[in-house]
C-alpha cells in the first residue's frame, strides 16, 4: 500500500513511524515532511495547505490511503478534495472540521446540546466586547474564533489585559481574520486533561489520556507554546472521570455533530478541565494533538492503519483498539528563544539507539546533515512500567541528543507524579 501523510511536524513523524509497522505498507510520502521525517518517509515539497497539488500528487502516484493531520488543510477541505477523487482518507471533512475551525461554532454546539463547558459570550463588535469586559468576572479568557496556530487564547488576569487582548485580536488583527469574532468566556479551574479519540460517527473510542505542558518555562511559567512535553496516562483522569466524560461529553458531541449533518470521522480531540463541578470542555480539536500524539501513539498496541481504515469505513465497533498498560513521557527540545525569536541551522546528532523514539518537528537536511529549522525541534519519548521511570528515560534521551541552542523544560511530568502520590 502507498500511504500519503499531509503535514510536517512531530505529530506527523509519530503517525508515520506507527503506520510503518503495518507490513502491507510499501511506501509512505510526507507532504511536506521535514528533515527528520525523511528517514521514515519520502518527503515531497508540497505545502500542507496546497490542496490542489496534494490531490494531483495523490493521483499521479496512485496513493491508496491518505492521512490529513494538521488543522488548516482539514478546515480547508483537503479530505473532501481527496475523497472526491476516490482516495480514502483519515480525517474529518470540512463540514465536521469546523468544530475546531470556529470556536463560536463549537461553543454554540455545546450550549445547544447541553455539553458541559465554560459560560461565554460572542462578539463581532470590539466596542461591545470592551463594554462587556467592564463588568465581566476577572480573570477571564479571550479566544479568537478561528485557527491561530494554537495561540489564539489569552487568559487575562486584569481588566486591562482583557481589553488589550480584544484590541490585539479585533483591531490589530494579530491572528488575521481569526479575530473577526471573539469568544469571552468564564475562567475555569482544575486539572487539564487531553483525550484524543477515534470516531467514525457511530462509535467513539478514547485513546490513553495525557497531560500537556503548554508554558515555555519550568513551573508552568513563561509564554504559551505549542506544547513543551506530555505524559500519559494523565493521573487525574480516573475510571470514574472517564465514564462521566463518555456519557456527558464524548457521545453527546458525536451525536450533536450527526444531528447537525456534520458527521465527524477521524481523530476528535477533547481538551478538558476537571472543575469542582465536573469535567468541562475547554476546546475541541479536529485532529491528533501535538505533542500529545507523541506519547499516545507509542502506547497503541493495535495497528494504527487498520484502526484508521475502520474509521473511514465506519467499522470501528468491529475492531479492538488496545493500548499498553504502561506510561509514556515526551520531552520537547526547542530552540532557545522559542516561542519568540530564535536562531536555527544548527547541526543535530541523535544517537542511533534512541532514534526510533525521537519525533522530529523542526529540521531540514543539508548536505546529508540534519539541521535545526524550527522553534520546537523534536520530542524524545520513553515508555516504561511506571511514570517515574518513563520520565527518567526520556530525560536520559534528551541529554544524549545534541544541538547548539537547545532548550527544554526540566519538570515535564512533575505535576503528574505529585498527583499520583497525592
């Protein structure tokens, strides 16, 4: 089988490494991929949003199955365009991908179908938003409606910060058209949990829960990033919480999308907060999370391609999706200065004995050398019987990976360990 994977980050590298385990796979193409992914797939310099050329490449190369991984091409209808040409895909069509593509849509969906989430108001007029903020409870959360590379959310601790956030989104257009509408919502408290799930529109199969670390610096300080590391499973996500989420959030969301004529088939990501009043949805994503994928997929014992095809064929209920009863930790190595400005172009050395467990996000090949080429450079993932051992193993890997300007958090998994002990 010839497989095409759209995207070029650490998440895509994790997906590709897992798909490679299937013996029927003869070739994998990554569009555009990156220098690290080039070890596991043929990288083709076609951008993830260049849907016309993605479809042309798929047809010219007789692709048997496509996986569209990032949010932008999903929202833009990449799956629709491939399927129209007869190429089966993993990922939601554009109608369903709106669950991430528009926060206004997803908040209104939750309100309509009584899915627990933070209270909110929607504004398309900046003056009205600012007027509302004069009396809104503080802290508050300001969200740009559309996609913003995972950075369109600002937690404002003062009224001034909240008003500045609205100005920057709606007037200064820091997130472009994504800020034409904003959601202002209640600030929730409690442990955060990420749950990725496979769904074919009839069945929901949650994957292992995980805990992301969004802030750039230790102790959850510094700027928000795309994610500095993850651990799985998340100790706060107990069997009782999982049962409640299935009954009140996962199945109702799948059914709500069906009712709206927007059947979701693919990976539906639930960003949850376990509040004193029960689990609530902070956000939906229409795809695998990054870097959650880098700890969740290594724990998957079932064949990933088989599961993906069952999602496409709406036969998910007929197969077993099994995860190892172990723990995983992924530490992200970034370029110093990320998420702001940083230098790149430094040579990387990754020891051969750990290469299978390293997922490269920002790198390019130059004269046979692997050079840094992004903010988040790679993720080093370790699996062990205990979370403590997985964390230790992951940091041992990190210490043996070398590139100038490397930066990483030293406390990935610390909060999870404390929760387990508590």
